[in-house]
C-alpha cells in the first residue's frame, strides 16, 4: 500500500491530539509531512506550544509551522470553556524540545505541494491557513489529493444553534475552501456524535502504558462536559477524519453540495448541506458509521500500537 502524505492543519486541542496520535500509530499508511497551526480553540501561540509539548512527551520529532493568529475578517473567538485556558488543560506535559520551524504555515504548505506529487491536508481547525494558501497559489490545488476536514453540520451546532465552531470561527476562509474545487471529505458534528467514545473505555486507559496514560489524562478533561450531564460517552471530534483514512470501510459517504453562510447573528458559519444535488456536489460527506463499536476498538488499539512504537 502506498503511503498517503499528510499535513495536519490544527489548533491542538484535546481531540486534535487524539487524531495525531492515531496517525502516528500507522506510519506504514500515513506519512506525516508536518503540522501547521492556526488560531482556533485558542490563540496560535498556545496551540502551537501544546502540539510541541505533546510531540516532546511522545518522543516524536516533526516540522511544526506556525500560521495565522486571527481569522481572515473576524476577530478571534477562542473557547476556553471547551479546552481550558491553555487550550489543552488536563495532562501534565514537559517543556517542549520540539520547536516550530522558521517558516510560516502557508509557506510550508506551498513547499510541500511543490515537492510532492500529491498531498492530503487533514484540517482540524478553522480553515484560515488553507484558504490563504489556495488563494495565493491556485495553480497548486491540483496537487491536493483531498482536504479531509472536521467541520460543519447538517442540522445542529456547538457554538450557535446551526453552526459548528471550526466553520463559525472563520466562515470567510471556509467559503473560499469549499468553493475552491479541491476534493473535500467532510466529517460534521453528526458523524462525530455518532462515533462518540464510551467513558468506560477512556477510564480503562489508565495504567496501560505511557501513551494510554497521556490519552487518559487528555480525555478525562475533554469528557467532563458530558460526564457532568450524565451522558455516558463523548465525541472525539477531530479523530473522525483520521479514522476514515485508516478505515474507510467503516463509513458511508454521500456526495453533497455544501455552501457556507458567512454572516448573521444566528447563522454565521452555518453549512447548508444539500444531499439532493449530487450533480453539483463539492463535498463527500461522511453520513454514517456502520460499526461504532469497531471504530472505538480501533481507537484503543491505535493507542496501544503507538505505545509499543515509542
């Protein structure tokens, strides 16, 4: 099997780290070219530090390129209620020995697109970096095999009643990306909720190994919202795009036309999903997971594999 060359565009973030851990467990399938960071869950300096600390804790090197610290048009709107003041509250992490490279995220995306025949961008954050890259070098969009992203929703929201945070945070960037013609795989709120991980599985990670202990501490904090509401599981949103790359057989895809609402007191960042217009589809939507139990078993197994490899 040919390795897929991927770049994580992210704002770590508890669920971003789970996605990255799962990808690191399978270098035979996914070659991580690097990581670009962007303002989203928190400001870019904080989320970049979080990523560098986790890579250090795992003993993994990696090219980390810092991107934009604000959306294209709007002001930043970080969400400490979801991820804590650091953007990754919960675990005790070391001082980072991994440091960002001296190259802007957009320049790094450009370099990787020029260097490689095809790249896949795993977009787990607001799409600011990617929008600027595509607007600056539209001739390179053919080098992108796809953008597989966590974002949007069919009928729900987690920041506004009908808007998901990553799209809401920079809707103007999302509009540029969704209208770019680049193939997009969309993991929305609904599929992430369907793939939620039981708290019993999270609790059982403790004591299984270094990686599992770190994942346990990260997910304990991240699952507090649902635990306090007596909900027995929590969605690990950003994990879904990576799990789809590793196990596409678990998902039912459907072509959809998706448009982005850029303004409105109640609709900023809303994704208008039309699954009846396959002729003009610009997105492959992950509409259903056929085996959630297997999905979460693979999640736990990937943590075990990574632990054995560090």
